[in-house]
C-alpha cells in the first residue's frame, strides 16, 4: 500500500465508533468519504491493468454515490458509499443482509459491467449500426420487470439473475465484462452458443479502440455523496422498500405439507420457531442457488413465519426431513417470483 493510502486509512472519521442507531441519523453528505485507501481503490487499479492489457487507453472516472451505476452519456461510474469504509459495509450488511460488491471478486464483476456502459458513452458506440444489429437499440425502453430465460444461450452469464437479458444496453455491458475478465476463456466457454457471435463482435470492436482516445472526456458526476442530503436511515428505508416484495398469501397449501394445525400435533415444535432457527442458513443457500437478494428472500421467510404463527402450525414431519423440504419450498417460491415476470432491474 502506498504512503498516501496508509495516511488516508489511518484518518478514521468520528462516526466510525457510533452504534447503528446513531449512525443512521447522519446525512450521507456528512460522511466525508474518499476512495483512496479503500479496498475499492485496489479494484480500480486492477480494472486499469485489465484495460491496459488490451491496449485500451480509456479509464472510467469513479465517484461515490448511493448505488452502483453508470449514467447515460457519462464515461464514468458511481459506486455506493458503503464501499468507502468498512464501518459502512457493516451497516449495509445489518440493513440489507449482504454487501453488494463487498468482496474483491464481486466488486470486479460489477466494475467490469459498469465499465461496459461507460466505454459505450466514451466512444458513442450505441450510435453504431453494427452495435444495434448485434445487441439491439438503446432506445428500447427499460422494462419495470423482465422475464428471464435461464437456459437461453443467446446471452452471456456474468452478473446474477441473467441480467444480460433485461435490455440491449445490459447485454452489451455484460458481454464486455465477460470479454474483459482475465481467464474467462470465453471462446471455449461459449462455443456453440449464439452469444459467442456477440463476444467476437466485442473483440473486434475493442481492437478498433486500441490506442484511441475517448470522444467524451468530461468528468461529470451524477449524485455524488457530497450532494446527498438524505440520512442513512432514509436511504435504507427507501432501499428496503425497493427490494421488498408484495407477496400474496399463497403459501398455505405448500406449508401444510410440512406443518400441521391439527390438535393432535399440539405438542410438536412450532413451525414459526423451526423456520426462525435456521433462517440465516436457508436464506444464504437459496440466495446462492437463485441469485436473488438475501433481503428479498428474508421477506418471503418473514411472510411464512407470520403465516405459520397466525395458523398455529406445528412441525408434522421429522426435523431433518423438514429442513430439506422447506429449503426446496423456499427455492421454488423464490423462483416462481423470478419467473413470474416481476424480476427487478438493479443496475
């Protein structure tokens, strides 16, 4: 680590020692965060090395905001404020049950994706007819939700939730990310897939940009943290609402395959307590299998716990079998949600 990074890391802000309840009352603009000295800065340097390895001179500028995104027309990208300090990463975990981009590998996947958007902005690539023929037009409206096709071979797989399928711009960004990732072996991995033609097009397109300076060089920053007047509490209230679910109460039939409200089961363990006991474990497993946010899955779990409590359901089968069956049930309900055309856009 450089001496500058060490100095930045040693200058801890006053709010670091605050408990969550007090920290949540601070405004984002008052956090006074910087990128140098953070783990994010190491990821940015790695991104630069990857771009350099392909002969690209473009480097996206980066700023902290309230989410990951690359705004239209801007050759840069925003990272969420919690990437600016481990204490805020801990708060994010406490509030949302996970930290998007919180590991080196996860952060790099997101940075490569957002750089795909930024490089399109930098070189006006969306205007190219060939780009529109391969990926579609950017003018297609973003859907409020989309119905993914998990087995489609027309799209690359990079971020979770088949994100390339959501919009032509996301298809481009995901394809760029796979192309850029060291060791992705995309020619071998996607052999026989229609998506390979997109990767080959990307390879030729990026060769055209070797050594070419960007057309757009402005360093515009949209919603930087210094302008965000909302408190952390307000931010997370809004974010949880955004990632929450409005699930109908259709679990009863499936839940009664595992649990029972019959009087002769009155001495059996309560279903609500059973679910609560391994809630964290099953939430993590289902998140890994489905690519869904742990916070979203937790809302389904809470809905089920509430239903079991209201119906006074109790365990009707052996606990070991119930754990397996309940994990399957939760996975199915989550996938039903994903494939029900209600898949949200998050990047």
